[in-house]
C-alpha cells in the first residue's frame, strides 16, 4: 500500500494549460481527501492575472458547486474586491488544498469544515505550484494561516505580518519566473466569525487594498 499522502505530483500533467490541470485534478489520488469530497475544486480566474489569491480548501458550497469561494467567505471576498477595485475576472483565485475536508453533519445541516493536516497540504501543493508556474502572478495573497504557512513556512504568523508586502520566498522553487511579492492576510471566514465583524472586515479590506495598490 502506498502512503495515504503520497502526493499529487504523479497526477499533475507535465504539459498543457490551466484547463488541462483543472480536468486532471478530478482524478487526483494524492491523498485521502478525494474519498469523501464531491469533487475537486480547482482555481479560477485570469490566466494572466497579476494577483493570485490562495485560500485554504473548498468549503461546503464550493464542494457542491465546483467553484472556489462561492459560499459565505466568497461573498465577503467579493465585497472587498468591489471596494478595492479588484475584479474576480482579473485575478486568479485558488486554494492550497483542492478537496473539501469535513466532518459529516446532521441531516440537512452544512457539513463542518475540518482543517487540512500539514501532510495533506504538502500532498496537494504540486497543484498550486503548477498554477503559479502557468499564471506567473506578480503578487500572491495568502488568505489565512494555512495558505500563509504553505507558502512562507510553518512558523509564519499571519497576526505578526498581515498586510505587509514580503519578498516571495525562493524556497518555493519557481526560480526567476516566480512572483515578486507575497502578502498574507486573514481568511475571509474569520471575518464572519469575529465579534466585531465590521471592524474585522475593514482590516481585511485594508490588506486587500495594499495588494491592489502594489500592482496598481
Ligand atoms: N474557504 C476557502 O479557503 N476557500 C474556498 O474556496 C472557500 C472557503
Ligand atoms: Fe489530490 Fe489535493 Fe485532492 Fe489530495 S486534496 S486528492 S492531493 S487534489
């Protein structure tokens, strides 16, 4: 038996564009998360985006609909896009992990999101690397700790460095074709859980504005 998190590498096509990748991801067996999810949810947006935003993994709505950020977190993100001049069609929006991890819910309720393990994040990262190689954005925005740790290392703390433009790490092995910078902010779903939602939203929007101005 191969390990359950053998990784996506063997499933990522060596040639072809984003549409080849997004078809191939449906057959990925790089970790066990495909077993219970409805489908893989690949990144979407402009193949020539200057900004690529990375979330954690699809949520309940995304798993059913097959598109990234179409649920409650996506609506918060869309509001921030509107108010900072970013457009969904101009950016590229994806997740570190492409299959939904959840605990089954009682009948009729939304399934509860479970955080992907470090091994699952590692297993799925070849898809994100392939997206970065094809889109070649100038700036990557990490939405939340899972994305930030995947790109900037396990000890990176969003709370300490949010909203700050940082050099894109060489450790990600994209070489000269890699993005110039990376900016981490909170996950839009954390805005929805905050005690003072509006204040949390305004801080989030502020970080996205820094991103928008950086490529402005
Ligand atoms: N949360 C994420 O991180 N990504 C989505 O696509 C939806 C919710
Ligand atoms: Fe493959 Fe990622 Fe899905 Fe795991 S979560 S099966 S690595 S696409």
